């Protein structure tokens, strides 16, 4: 189930057009049902506009956060390799080097093929977000284990500042922050989508339900051959599933 942002936006745009058309009917459009009276539809139109903008804003923030995190994690493989090579250069015994190389293998195994996250192209399902999140957390934990190994070795004393344990721990802390920020941005995006979806697809009171009621009213009030009905029957709305 992929996110279908274009489908939601099209529904909003068509609803905007529908409200404009209804406004041109003047006193001819007088439904008895309060839910489809013009004032209420115009109020819903404003709420939808705001909700759609909140989704766009939240999606923009989420894109920024996942790109920042991806860039930070892309440094991990090379950094881990340098740690192992530094250990070898410092003359560590083979048993310790074997442990370090095993940890390096785990780190590199989690970073081969770049994983796509929701927001990169708007086509990744919500389940993949959680899978991707676990992958990032696991890679951070594997890297932390490697740093823990060298931290336990009194002879790990490189001169290079970025190879020193204090610098490596700062890098790990930065990964934690990137993960947290991406998680918060993800949750904000989910909530914004839920608000928009409720306005569009909620039973009886959402746009899709109201459009069917409006079309039924105009068909009954004006007849199927009347230009008033002809003007709105061609507006198409897709019942996109909530959460997509």
C-alpha cells in the first residue's frame, strides 16, 4: 500500500471546484441537509486547505531529517574500516582484530544497498518506515559495539583526533540525535496525514461521502438533464484508502 499523495491532492482540488460551482447556483442551491449547505462546505474547504498544507510542510521536514540521517550513516562504513586498520597499525593481537573484523562485517552488512524511506519519493509504505528505522538502530548498535571494544583496549591510542574514542562517541551521539529527529518528523507526518484523511474519507461526514450526497441532491432538485447537475457530475473523486 503506497502513499498516494497525488490522489489526495486531486480530491481536494476537485472539491474546491465543486464548491465554486455550487456557489454560482445562487438561491437555486438550497439543500435541506445542513451538512451540504454552502456555508458548511466552504468551512470544510478551508479546513482541507490547511490540512493539506500541514501534510506538505510535515513531509518537507521529514525529507530533510531522513536525508540528514542518511548522510551521517554513510560515513559509518569508512569510519569503521579505519578503526580496524588503526587497530592493526597499533599492533593489536589477532584475537582482538578478529573480533573487530567480525563487528565490521555486521556494520557493512547493514549498509550495502541504500534503503528507501517514506518521503524520498512518496512511494514507500508505512511498514517500511519501521523496518528502515530498525535497520538504522541496529547499525548504530553494531558500531557502538566496535567502539566499546576499542575503548576497552588500553593500547588504543591513535594520534588522529577523529579516530580517538571521544570523537567516535560523539559520532554515535549524533546518530542517536538523527534517529530521534527522524522519528519525531515521521510521527508528525503520520498525524498530519490522519487529519487530512479524516476530512476526506470519514464515513458520512468526509468529502467523499458529502460529494455523493451533493450529487444526489442536485440530481433530485434539478433533474439529470439540468445544466446545474451536468456541471458537477463530471467531477471525479477517488476513495483513496485512509493511511495511503
